[in-house]
C-alpha cells in the first residue's frame, strides 16, 4: 500500500476514492463542520478536546452526527493507524473528522438528510513552513473585517472560509509571503485562517477574547503553559496599537504550535529578536509537553 | 439513458459519477462560486446575465475560470440538451455552473491550483412548493443578521451559505413552514437563501439596496417589468415597519419568479388578499415575458 | 372589604378608584419609573435593595420623589398590610411603587410638575405559569434588538417597554408559548420583559453584563447564592453559540425566581433534563433563603 | 359648561373624569399609540392623513382598534365640536386620538385585552412659544442617540418617549431655553420631541430620511409646499457639518408649523436673519394653505 | 529674488522666514483649516469655489478669519503673482491659504485668540508622479477605517491628517509604490490623502457620498464634465466588490486632476487598459476646460 | 535672562525664536507626537513613564526619534534647569517633548524626512483653574463621539486634537464654564482634552478601559494610590447611567492631578459634597506622594 486511506460513510477507502457528491450540502453550501488535531512523534494530541469542540460545532449547526464521541474516537484511531506506515519518521499528520448535512432526498424536508462522515490524514507542510519558523511571520491586517458573531459564530469550525480566503487574497496580493490576521467588526485583532494571535507586553501574554475567534486547542495549550510558567494571561480586546508597541508577537495553530512574528504591517516588533524570550520559553514548554522539539521539527528542513 | 448527466472538468458524466475530491477547496472551505438559471418551457432564461454575474463572482474571488463566457455558454447548452429528454413536459430545470479553486499540489502555493468546473441540471421542486404559491409565504425574520458586506459581499454567489442556513434553522425551529428573510447588519430587511424580498406601498415597489443582497436576476426582471407597467421602483433601506404596514409583499427567486407573501412575523399583510393586485399584475407580466404561465406551473400540482 | 387598595398621591383608595389623569406624563410619554418586589409566604423580600434601585431610576430621569426612602418603605408596608387579608395562603403578591413626572400646569415649565405616586399589590400568576416551571421555558430570540444604552439605559426601570412588547409580539406570533429574550445591539444575549437569562457551562454560571440589562434583584440573589455554593459566576458577553452549547439555561425574575429553560430557538439545551442539576441546586438554595419552596409554590397548581 | 370634554371608551365625559386605570398597559408599559392634529381658525387640519398614520401605528403594535377610520373621524369631530365653544377666537386646539392595549383579565392571555380609546382637545401654547417664533429656536444636539429603528421604529407614534425626554433633560440642563434635536445612531441629525428639522442649503431644502424619524404631517406639508414653490427637496442623511454651514435651519411640528432656528449648538446659522428668506417663503405658503397667518398667530402674544 | 515668498499675518516674507510659534494651536493641536487650489498654465483655477469651501471649514471650526473672501482672494493673487517668476514654463503651483486659531494670551480664554494666516505656493511634483500617470495607480485599502463623521467631519479641510497618515504608513509598509484609499466606518470605499476615488461601471460613473469624504473641487469638476459628456453620475455607497468588478477606476485630486488606477488590492481592473476609455475621455474634457493638456504635463517628464 | 528657553533641533534658544517651518508636517498634518509631564515643587515627576509613553507614540506613528530615551531625558533636564530660575516659588511647570516627522526634501520620499525635536516648559495655569478646584468641574458630554480606535488610537499622544476641540466648542457654546468629556463610539464615557474621568460607586473606583482613552500618567498614579488605600479599582465600560448615579466623580490630568466634579450634564453628583470623601482621600494620598499639597497649590490663588 502506498496511498493514504480515509474513512467515508462507514468504509475505509483509498483517499483517491474518497469523493463526495456534487449534491452534498457540505459542498453546495459549505454546510458542514470539522475539526483537526495533529500527531507529535506519530502520537495523536488532545483528541478528546478536539472532539468536544467538534460536537459543539455539530450542535451549533444542528447536525446529528449519528454516533457518539467514543465511536468517532475509535474510528479516528483506526484511520490514523492505517496511515502511519506511510509517514516519515520526522513527519507528522494532521488528522481531521468532518460531518456534512448530507444530500437528502429533497431540499424541502431536512429530516431526510443523512450526514456524510469523513476522517482523513494529511502530512504537515513542515518543509514549506520551515523558513517562517526561523525568520518569523510577517503579519498583515487586511481591510475586510472578520464575520461578526451576530452573523455566524467563529467558534464553530465550519466549511465556510470565504471571509478568511478573501483576507488572504487581499494580503498576498501585496506580499505573497505575508500572513493575514483579520480585525474583528470593531477593529480589534481577531484571527487568521486556522491561527490565533498572541501578544506579549510587559511580561504578560494577551490574546483576543474567545467570543470573536475560533479558540484553538493550541491557543488553549499555550495559555495553560504560560500560566504554569507564571506568566499572566489576559483574554481581552487588543488592537493595532497593542501590536505595534508589543514586546513580542506570536501565532498559535495546530501545525505551528507557537510561531514567532517578526513584523505587523511592516513594523518590526520589539527589539527584533526572533523568537523573543517569552515566545522561546513557550516553545520549549510546548516541546516538553508534546515530547518532541517543535522548533527543530521545522528547522531541520532548512 | 435514465440518469441525468453533468459536466465535470472536461467530461460529460452520469451525475452519480460526478463527485469531487475531499481535498477540493470548494468542499473544504466553500472556496467556490456558482450561478443558477432555469428553463421556462424547457428553454433557458437569461443565460447571458447569469454568466455575467458568475464572472463577477469569479473576479471577486480571484479564481481564473480558464475559459471564456462563450465557452461556458456552449458547455451549458450541451449539458442542458443532454438532460432535456429526461424532463417532464410540465417540469423545468435549474441549470447551474460552478467553479471551485480546485485542489492544487500544495496548500502553500496558490498558483498551482486548477479550478474544478461543474455544470448540472436539477428539476424544479414545483410540487413541493405549489402550496406556497397558493397560500402565500409566511416570512419570519431571524435574530441573526446577514453577513455584512465589509466581511463578505453578498453580491458574489459563493459556496458559503452557513449564515443563511443558520437563519433557516432558527426560523424553522419555530415554524417549519416559514421562510427566513434575514435583516442586514443595520436591521433592515435583507434577503433569504436564494430569494429577494419586495414590498408594495402606495402603488410603488420597494426592494433592499443592491449592496446588501445578491441582486437576483428574477428581482431584476421583476423591477424591469414593474417599470414597464408604469410602477415606480425604489431600491432603498426598508425595515420591519415598512413590511408590517405594506399593502403587499412578495418574494422573487429563480424558481419562484414572483411568489406572494401572506404574513411577516405572523402579521397579516395588507387586506389579506393573496396575491395582491400588483403582485398579480407582475406575475402576469412575468408569464408573458417567459412564455409560460408561471402561476399555473405551480398550481397545477395541487 | 373585598377589593384591594392602593396608595395614590397621599391617600389609600380602593384599587378601582386608583386612576390617573389622561394628562399625566407617565401615561402620555411613559415618563415614569417604578420598582416591583414580591412577598414570599406573605413577607416582603429585599425591599431595601428595590428602593435603592428605584431611587437610582428616579435620579436617572431627574424626577424628585418628594419623599425619603424610609417614607416610601413605610407607605409600602401600609399598603401591603392592608391587602394581605385578601391573599390566599398559598399565594403571594407583587408589590410595586411608581412615580410619574406628573401633569403640571404647563408643558413648558417642568418646575411646576408634581410627581404622581402609586403603591399597589397584585397576586402572582402562579397558576398560569405553573406549567412553565415543570416543562421549562421555550426561549426565542426575536429579530429586533434591545434598545442600546446610548439611547436609553436598560438599568432604569421605566414605563417604556415598547421595545420588549415588540419582541414579545414577534416571538408569540410564531409560538404563543415561547418567551422572548432579546439580543443586544451587538447581537449578544440580553434580557426579556422583566427577566434575566443565565447560562451554565462547565460548572460555571454566566449572565450578560449589567450595562446592557436591568440587573434584577433575583439575578443578584441567584448570583450571590451561586457564589455561596462555590459556583463561579461571570458577567460577560454571551451569545447564541454559548446558549446552544450550554449545559443548562435558566431565567431569573421577581415572580419566577429561578425557572429552567428547555429550548433556545427550538434547540434542546444540554441533556434535556429540566431542571438541570445546577438550576435545581440554585432553586433549593433560593427556597432556603426565602423560607418557602419556590418550586412547589408553582407546581402545586398543576 | 366651562370644562373641556373627552371621549373615553364610548362616552363623552368631562376631562377631569377622563382617567385611566393604573392597570392599563398604556400606562404601565407605554403600550399605546396616538396621533395629534390641530385646528387652524378652529377647523381641523388633514385629519385623514393623521388617521392613516395612526392606523399604521396600530398595525405596527398589533393593536386592534375595534373601529374603522370613519368611525374614529366621526368621534373626533364630535369631541372637537363639543369643545370649540371653550376656545378663544385667536386660539386653536391640538386634537388627539389615543389607543392603549387596555388592561385585560390576565397578563398571560393577550386575546382578552380590550383597547382603551381616548379622544381629547388641548389649546395650543401660543403665548408660551411666541418668543421662539420671533427670535428663532436655539437647537442643541444631546449626547444620547435616538433609539435606532432596529430596536423600535420612530415612525410609529407611541407612548414611549423616554429617549426624547432624556434628550430634553440633558439639553435643558445646560440651557433651559434650548430645544433638543437628537442625532441618530450613526450621528446624523434626527428629530426632537414632536419636531422635525429642515436645512436650507444653496436654495434646496434637506431633511432626514423618513426611516429615522416620525415623518410629521407638518414636515410633509412643508415639503409639498416647497416643491410647489419650485424649491428642490431632498430626504437624506444630514449631519452637524451640514447644520453649521447651512444657509437657514427651521423646525416643523404640528404646533409650530414652520419655526425658524437661530443657532445650532451655539453657532449662528447663515447670515443671522430670522427667519431666513426661504423659511419666510414657506411660512407664507403655509399660511395661505391653512387660511390663517401662522406667524401672526404666535407673534400677537408678544 | 530666487526664493519664493509667503503671506504671514499681514506681511509678505521670504518662505524661509515664514515660521510659526511652537505655541500656535495650529501646530500643537492641528487646530487650523486650509484649502489648496492649483494653477494651470500659471493661471489659478476655481479660486472662488476653494474659498467657499475654506469658509465652510472655518465655520465648522468656529474660527473667525478676520477678513472677507474678497480680501483673501486679493491676497492670494498677490502671493501668486510674486512667485510666478520663479516657476518654470511647464510647471505649475499649488496655492494654499491656511488659518490657525492662533496662540492667544491664555489657554483658558478662547476670545483672546487671534488667527495665524498663511498664504503660500509650492511647485507641483510633476516629475515624481509622472510614472503613475503612465502606469496607473496601485490602490490598496488599509485595515484602519476613515474617521467617521460623528467624530469629525471629513468635509472640513483641517490640519488633522493622522488617520490618513496611518493609512499610508500601513499600505506603504507592504508596497512603497501603492496609494492608500481608506474604507469608511461601514466598510465602503472612502478617500485617500487629498484624493477621491471614482469607479466606472456599465458606462456610468460612481463616487462615494459627499458626507464621508472631502468633496474635492477636482472631483466636482470631473462630475460636471462627465454629465456634460452624457455620462450618468452617481454618489452612493460603493465597496470592494464594486471596485474589483469595475470597468475602470480613477482618482481625482488637485494635482492629479484625473489619474487612472491599474489595480485595487492587487486585482487588475477591467481589461487592463490604462487609462480606460471613459477615464481618457474625462482627461481630455478636463484638458479642454483648463486650457492645457493635463496628461502631457505629467508624461513629458518621463 | 527674562525669557524662557526651549530646545529646538539641537540648540537651546529663547522661546520666541523657537519657531517651525510652515512646511513642517507636524504643522501641515499634525504629523507629530509629544508628551507632557509637570514639576511638583520644581521637581520633575515620573519623567521615565512619560518618555516610555512618548516612545510608544513614536513607534505607533513610525517616527524614528534619532536619539535614546536617556538622551532625551538629559536634554529635558537641561531645558528644565535653564527655565527654573524664571518660575515663582508657588508655581510649577508643564514640561513637554515633541517630535514631528519633519519637512523633508520631497513629499514623495519619506526616508528623507528628518524629525523636528522640541523641548519646552510652560507655567501651569494654577490661578485660572483655582475656582474649579474649589467648586468642582461641570462636566458635559457633547453629541460628537470620540474618534474610534479603529480609525486612530487615542493611546498615542499626537498633534491631532480637532475631535476634542470640536467637543469643547460644542460644550462651551452652551456653558463656557463647562468641561467636555466625550462619549466613545459606543456611547460610553471616554475622555476630555488631556483629562480622564473616574467614578466612585459603592466604595470602588471605576474608569474607562485603556483601549478607548489616553491612559494618563495621573490616572495611573491615582489608580495605584487607590489600590494602596485599599480601594478596589475597575477599568470597564461606564456610561451616563453610571455617572448620574455615582457617589462621586472626579477628573485626573497632569495639571489637575485629582479634581472633583460637581455636576454631569447638569445633574448634581452624589450628596453634593465637593470633594467627596474618596476624592479627598486620593487628593491627600497624591499630595503625600508628590511632596506638595496639590489642593492648596490651587486654592491659594482664590
């Protein structure tokens, strides 16, 4: 076997056979939810928290998964184990579960819909992103605003990312190496596609309030580690003034864990050291927690 | 042949073989655009305007379709003609073109993406909706607001409908027969999933400003017909006070053309006549334009 | 005597004689403030806090009550005592003080206005609401938003309830058994007519920030009891995502004290148990505090 | 007879007997609507338009008046005629109809409510306001904003005026002779208590959009007269920059008809002439229309 | 004489002697207004309209200029004439009048302030900007929003440009050749530093509403010319969707008159032709009006 | 020597020679930052904190000061020492550093700009403000809103004060003795020109969140002192309801330190005692900290 497999509606199939109908609402409307964890040293990380969050997304969209969290955990482990033999020693996987509302008999009667269920693995882009880990991210805030919670909650992880796709297109139209972090509807720092932003100021760590962002598990882990390290953590409205005058800025995401930021809108952050001391401290604590050196996992590709 | 066919990336295939990869960004992110016209008496309607709008959606999302409007019109007609033999005499088709950003080699390099192209037909749900045509729609405004243009323009038709799915779930949670029409971020009447709202007041016709809605072709046709009939047309901010005190309310959509509304949030509209006189006049003008009786096409199913 | 009495501008009169002029600004403009406490087992509850709040409302509207809090407390007790003989053993009263700006000699000279003062009692609708206590409330959020504090503070209790009347009409137009809880101007959960909403999540209790709601005395009592029970209490922005994914939801009000919620916009809350464990715990603590079983006081009517 | 009479729920009674229950929702909640026209030379003005507007207010609040417009017009004329003998030759009346939702048997069952209906007359405060007509109004914009339409429409005339009462208190707290004109939620000029603001600029007349204000009949009359006089009329968003740089500013209201404004927030308007030429022209046209000299009716009291 | 001169508080002085006190409020607070016109072929353009606008700015800031428009026009012509000998044949001047509130005896008593008055000339940067005229401007919308009118009207031209300076810094931090056009507080296209944006769509010309921008004289001239050429002109809310799908985009400013835009946020506009046909037509009409070829005046420097 | 001196771009000059070019961007655009501390008993106060804040302002505006904080501290002390001989025993100085972006060779190339640097002293207006210290300030909230952070952060101290100048003009147009405290874009209490507002309620001290105001050093000192005195301090959204129902209100600023407020929009605060007990306690603590009696320094002038 040299092809990855995926779970699709009750079967394990080669990934190339894992396709969905053009009538699936997950495709037509983005009417679907998902969650993604990753492995560290081939071991899955915080699966339970991810499934809790996935079930909250399902509840928000009123999709009945038709299975329990335990069922889903077991299926996830099956898919992962089937795919591990294809993974290089230094590589790791993203592991994703996804439920669409399905494609029922009639558009008029939602009770006939049956969800489409997918579980799959994808190798992390460690090589492609290694340079960012070394040099720091260039963050740019686009002019469009993050969709406000009164229209759609960012806390449910759903197949509706155009708002963040537009943010990326706007930013990369000026600087293909930059990463978009949106502002929320009030002009406060918000989030990027799959990434949370964190600011270090006067020895404390600040990140946007959970109501406006998808509260990433990596963000949560980082906040827990910061508190264990004796660093005060605030969830509050932070804005461009905070970013420009911060001592350090970093981004958390499932793949990046903790990745330093070197500039925000072209303004160098703090003293210019990448990573700054607290970012470095949190990267080490993260590495200790997950059992591999998260920085070296990227930097070895340079 | 007793299965409809679809165009998929250069080939005409049976619809059941028209599936897309679980790695397609159109699925993962809803990163795709589409447009849908319909046939009247098996003849396609205003294909050119629909393709113009589709190409504006492509431009907004910076997806290169890789073909001209003429190419796409020709392909569309091929797909339609292949499917017409399967259509009942009294039935008609929705006809849809869809472009996703595709699933490139790498998530990191957008230049490698190649769009997925789909063209397909689907019979209109005339029978399921016939009752609504006779009795009038029950419109309910949900508490969530339509995504504001500063986050994502409603004028591009994209695979990102969660905001309107949530609106529908909220409304149907109280009244399964009701139809959701959202309010915009300022509390003005906005739009439903694939439908525009129009209000008749003192002999004039009012509909929300184009900036806040997907300006449907049916809405545009109706406004043209109204002007031809000597009815003044306004695009302006209208709100619940306007709706509750309107003389008539109706909805336009590709499938409905012009469908009367009997209640808004449970308040009866005008004198209670369904359809009201101007709604009726516009239905007749619409029928004249498209060459079939749009009202009877629904009502014959009752 | 078989008619309740009321205090009106210095006199105790039968309630049917307690009428006000059609020139009174409290009637014409809603230019009046009030506060309502209740009895438990025929004993008045937290009169002092209610009068403190009433005097803040008076200050906000710049109405000079012409008497001290002590005067008003004494008059209140007189009215209550005069009416207690008419109250069934298992019943209790709402007890209300109200001040209008009066109807002065001239609309042009406010210094000539003299307030109208009313104190009265009304039996609680225990029977009518008993079913809600057993089954849980069906909460629905209407599309109109709560009046924002920059237009009129919800913290002053005034004779201006149209915003909440409209909310109720909109909600009951779909479901006559539902109760409206508005969203605030930013789309966060706010309040209903005379009721506050509380959410239970991961063992903590959350309720909207005081700036956006009339901070009910029952809400305050419940928060105090929660803290005494070792439950963490947060006042913060909470939204529909929080509600749909909550473990429990309940409402506090002067009449209800603590009443469980079974659904929000048709979505079942938590496991479906009514009341949930923490709601139940707080009902018991409330009963202990006020000296009667608040749940049985309702349920005995079924 | 030397007391005015009023209509109250089917009877004509002396005004001092026209009182309402302290249980009436029109009093408790301001749950009532009304409309007010006036006489000119003892003849009622535009009763039909006022009743149309009143019935829109009733529809908005879902109060069933229990009678037709014709019924109400007849009753109004009866009340007016009964009161005319008490009116001085140079005086005129405000004439008001008012419907509350009533005080039903139970707060829980709205179908049992029966509206309270009041029709009454009140002499215009011509003497008290004469000075303003001569010197021009001093307009001040308070810091609180007009209630936004997404909370409560200003177009329904209801017994809920606290927002405008607060505006007046704030303004008169600095300058007892000033008149409050609120800004709307976006900071545009809006309206005062019973008054609309109009700006003259480069020979055209501008007034706020109808969605944000109670579109007064006097405002409507003035706009009609302006158009007849060949003056262009715009309904649009206007703000403090427009007011400060206007050539003339005036206010319309049922009592004032057209009253000049001399200052806005202490800034003198235009050349300082009171009234300005276009204001004067419109006052004359108004006088011609109503058959009395509206300016002299005020100025004779000085 | 080989140094330009300026008018400063009653005297004509060499520009190097034209300095202001560090106590001047125009410096400390930006408490000053100005206006700038230009010469075409050494002849001043529309001085009267510029002075009208300047006097509106003075009125808005309540600065008494201490002189009439005629006085100021005469002084302006004196300064211009004194400086014309220093101007190359192919060059032209910006000509600016500026009034600060001055630096009075005391910060506590504004009546003691006496305005500082400056009139000066500066050669246009024709050479530096010639490339932009040929290639078209690269417009980028920054993430910060234009100051909303409810905080400070953009229609008064004042020494307070930090909002637009920040916009420029943000944009040039990514692309030093780009020009910032802000979005307004609602996310609509607004203005840049001294420049207005115009969009061509389906043969009509659209530009943001005057309330949100400094309505430039060049913008006004261009709109007048468009109407003379039979092109429909709209002032309305326009947004990024409009810009991305426009046929042509251009910018108007005192120096540029009409300068084509090639990209907005990196998206090519229309067919890519610079200038587009309507932009070209308006440049020609502008040249005819002002008596010199405005395009060649720039392009000759390449 | 009987004239104060100032530092200007490398030189110490008499203040009357300290002038800046009319081409300086600090003048033309207000493109400059500054900070102001004061002396107490001729000793400079918290210079380090002020310079930290100044360097944050420089960072926000991307102006390179061209010197270190130590350099600037030394220069500041030189200027102060040179000016102290001119200061009366009972007087004290404001001490200000200011950096403009300068006036470079070309408007097109920012890299050529060289900052203008000014350091100067100004005696405090103790006599003019003494009355306010005794009687309490009359605070009025104007109708215009403070510039929102998404347009320009209030946390950078820049030469752009028109928003607050307009606020003052609006307020003083009604009451020349009143002081303007703006509301923020959401209608919460914000700040005045160089002053912060603080509210005392139920023994705690509340002040607006730092994101919306320039967090004054005096505000910070007062909060530190309050905490040392065992008074709880909250930074939170506070509004007019809070102000009207507060027990005490006071203002902090560099000159005032802690100055009592007697009325807000004409409503008397608390019991009317000026200063209230907690305001008095904080004035004493402030006096102890700075080594002079801050109250007597003002009151001795009466």
